[in-house]
């Protein structure tokens, strides 16, 4: 049975989309059929990491939510764009990056209930093993729905006071929604921070397991979303941390 994993953060800039994309690549390298949905409709971007240009997208998640296509018609097979041969497959459902369509979402909205229907239809139509939902930062109706339908919620935060407060709100809501598995990921940690101590403190604050503590990486920043770091640099220590995270999430 397919797992639905939502990757969320209360604030932007946590590395949520980069983490989602790298996990998808590693899952595909392990032979899984993986779907990735970009539900950050107001500020989409994960398609860049998969080398999918705007002109290559005839249909997007927006079209599905407005009743103009089926969800599978908005799915793009991006396995060939991963930069490395893998035994699995990745299907991306992007949101539109066209200004007019983003404005339409903000002006007209859509029925978030369609998202739940689309997620389950996508799993069935594409025979997916894992479906990753890259959420919109903060808390809104579609984010709450994504959390509610998830088997696992991975909340990404930075060791920053604003993130601590926002993450607390997210964790409280996730617990009230009875998400089967709730995990935290502390990302972009300064290199001089004691990661073991940080992990313990975060677990104590939120009473929630910490799936990983990932240090800041200049190499990742230099790559600038032009490729999937974990597949481009398979021997890098950061990639090993992504591997450990992927194994935990798939278990």
C-alpha cells in the first residue's frame, strides 16, 4: 500500500522543496515508483529541481483543481531528468508558475477537497509506492488537508527562534489531526553547533522524534537547485544524511 508523506515547514526558506526532491531521487534509486505533488500553488518551484521548464508543462495541478483535466494528465515522468540512471520512477505534478494563474488562485481559490481525491486517484492510476506532498509554508486549508491525509508528516525547521514558535503550532495541529507518524527535521544547522545536543533539545521541546539534523552545506547552496544534490554527489556526507532520512521515511 502506498505511503503518503507530506513535507512541511511553517516558514519559507527551510529547504523544504530541496529536501523533498532529493528524497524523491533517492527513493527512485531504491526502485520505488514515486509521485511528487507541488501544492505550494502560490509560490511553486520544485519543478526547477527536476529540470522541468514552464514551456514543458501543458497541464498543471492548477488545471486539475479547476476541473480542466484529470490529475494524471498533470503528471510528468521526470525520471530521465534526475541526472543518474535509477531503477524506479519519479512523476511530478507541478503547480503553474505563470503569474496569471497564480493570481487566479489568489483571487478565485479552489475546492481543497479535490486535492484529497486527486492524491488517491494518482496513487491508483500510476501504481505509486510513495507520494510526496511538497506543501505551502504556514497553515491554510490545503495544508491542513495535506496533513490530515498523510501517513507521515515531516516538519522541517531551522534552529531559529521564529521557526521554533511556528513549528510548535504545526506540531500541535498535527497531533490534534492524529497524523499516524510525525517527524521533525532540523535543517541548515550552523557547522559549529553540537548536533547531538540540538537533536535532544528539539525532541524535548516538541515531544516528537527528530528524523535528522542536517548541517548547512556550501556545496548545496552552490548547486543552486540546478540538480539533485544526493544523486550528483553520492559520496558526500550530506547525501549519507539524506539516505538515512529516506530509509526512515520508507520504513
